[in-house]
C-alpha cells in the first residue's frame, strides 16, 4: 500500500509516467465505510481500461452529520488502497473534486449511478465536476452496478444518534417522506423576510486562570486573545440568509463606538441592512470572559446606552418600519429586551406584518419583563422553555397547558419551544402537539443556538411547513449550532440538507 498512497502534490508526477501508454481513470468520494457498492464501483471503473486513481475527501469537508466521518481520511485511504483494482490513492485538499480534476487531468472521471440526475445533487458538485473534466479533454462516466449508502449502513450498525433519535427520524420519514422534509427547507427560499431587533456585538475574551489574587479574594487570569462575532439580530439575519433568497435587517446601532464597518463586513450578501443610529450611545457589546480550557464562561460585561427606549428613537424606527414592512412576506421580531422594540412598535407590527414571528429573549438586563405577553398577536412564536414559563409565571405547570394558553391569548397557530437536551416541543393549532428529542447531548457553546433555530424555522412556518417537520429542522440546526463557539461560523444550506439526509438514511 505504501507504493499506492501518495500526496496530492506528487500524484501528477506519478501519473505522468503512465500517460501515452494508459488512460487515467479517476474516482472521488468520502468512502467512509467501505462496502460492496464501493468495490463494484471501483471494479467497473477499472474495466474501462487504464490506471485507476482514487482521491479521498478530507475529514474537515465531510458534511454527513454529527461524528462523521467515522474513519479518518488516512484510514479511508488505506482501505481503498487495499483493493487490487485501485492503482493510486491520495487525500484531497479541497471540499470538492474540481481542483483535483484540473490537477490530475483524467481521461475518465467516474461517478456512481446516483449522481446521474444532476438535479438530485444537493451540492451542485456534479455539474461543476463535469465542466472541470470536459475542459481538460476528459469524459464523465457513470457506473451502473448496485449501490449502497455508507450513511445508512453506519446509522444501522454504528449509529451516531441515540436509539430514541434514530427511531424518531425513521418514524418521521415514514410519515412525511424524505423528499417532503428536504423540500421544506427549499420552500423557504422565496419568503422575503425582515429581521427586526437589536444589533449586538458578542466579544469573547479568552483567558487562562492563574490563581487567586495575592491581596484580594478575586480570581486572576492571564489574557490570551479576543474574538468578536456579529450577534443579536445580525446573527439571525445571516442565518435566515442561508434559506431565504432575500432578507432585510432593520436595527439600531450606536452613533458612538458603532462597529459599523465590522457589522457591514460580517453581513451576508443577500441581507439588505437598514441601520438607524442612536445618538450618544454605543452599539450594544456583550463582553464575555472565558477560561480557554475547558471552554467555560466566567463572567460577562454589558456595554450599552440608556436611551434606546426614547420616544424620539421609537418614532424614527416606526417610520422606517412602516415604510418597508409591506415589501416583506414575514417579519421576525428578535426582541432582546434592551428597549428597541417599544409598545408602539409592537402595535405597528400587529397591524401591518403579513406574517409575524416573535422571539422574546431572557437575559441579565431584562430579567422578568421581556416575555411574549408584550405582543398581542403572533403567527409564530419561538422561545425557550424557561422563557415561556417566565411568561406563565410557573415552574411546574404542564408545558402543554402553558403553550395552549399562550396560543389562545396571542391568537397564535404555531409555537416552537426549545428545551436544550430535551429537544423541542411543537404546537400547531390544527395538528396538535409534538415532542421531538434532541439530536445531540453535547454542547461546545449554547450561545446562538436559539437564534439559528428561529432564523431557519420562521421562513419555513411562513411557507406552510408542518410544525413537526419544523421541529425536526430546528433540532437539526440546533445540533450544528452548539458544536461551534458563539457565532464564529454559520452553517450553509448544503450542510444542513446533508445533515438531514444523513439522519433519514
């Protein structure tokens, strides 16, 4: 096998020795769990006649759901190299095979039969790969032997999910069909969505504790580094832009220490931003101090003004909101309770929004008064269990009863309650209630998970997606969100759809 496995940089030189005397045949993929479908695929490719080279997707670009790949790229390359029909193996450098094809210039690029229909390829990669092959004078070929799914085999024999989650996913698949669940994300694309709420800069100060201060009873820490994220409504807008073609964002930033250049740089290209400036105040910044290892928050400091609730600022906001609200199919109020969304703005939303989704968040600055009851109407509510219980002023009342009461008071037909490790609870006025288990029990950082769930699901609800599917999607995006620090990265649509497809195998 040592003679077969090469670095990608060396492979063109190795293949050069065969050009002129043999055709170069190229296969590419993840090959996470070697099975008979892969073996038949390689054997059929080899029968074309020539030298067969296989390139392997690197670990960091495998979008197959949690804990994938099951086997590292090194182990996967060894498994492929062990086959007699394979002549050379290399680990790729990029997310897809396009650059690799241009580097290797194969005479034949061979894919399985399941890639024959380009419209069914979530990534659109097969079309780009065809172009790369043909621009180099090669030919794209499809094998026709039996196929299997590595994800399906792993889910059955080495499941990354609990038995409860696996059983639920199969039950949902049988009830609605895999394509209907995938289509639910796609149907959100034409929903023009306006995100309204506070712009918040999330700043993480990474430290290393060095012990108790010598003279005072305080903890001393050594500063290591700083990282800033576009949080608040900015994170919601960026995540909505994953599934929606057009997203608007109406927010207030400070006239002092506005961070406006940073904010504009961080916004997705399909987000149209409407900025209002608050005089004599900074853009809200939440500075969190974290122990670097294990990653643990120690305390946080809020940097914010006091004038956001002014009548003058509310009037400016309402004029702008009134001027643009008719352009959008859905308005998502991300209400962090820092004063931007006043009673007059709530009244305007209730009267003019075609579809109104609300999220009232609980934090240290608004503890106790920023709940869903400040709104008189909502078409969709997405909050945590703690936030809905605070509104009901009840720790022990049944969640189902609380949700029904809120639905009645706000004339709301769709509600999603996020519950952390317990998954989520969904309510639909016509379909009833659903409880969906959490897809992961481990969290790197919970900051941003609720924002992501709101951003992705609100357009889905506006598009008419059944609430049980909405809850499934919410748990899928939540599982991905808690795996990263803060709003460091946003998931992309392809990753989300691949995660969902992997769960349903």
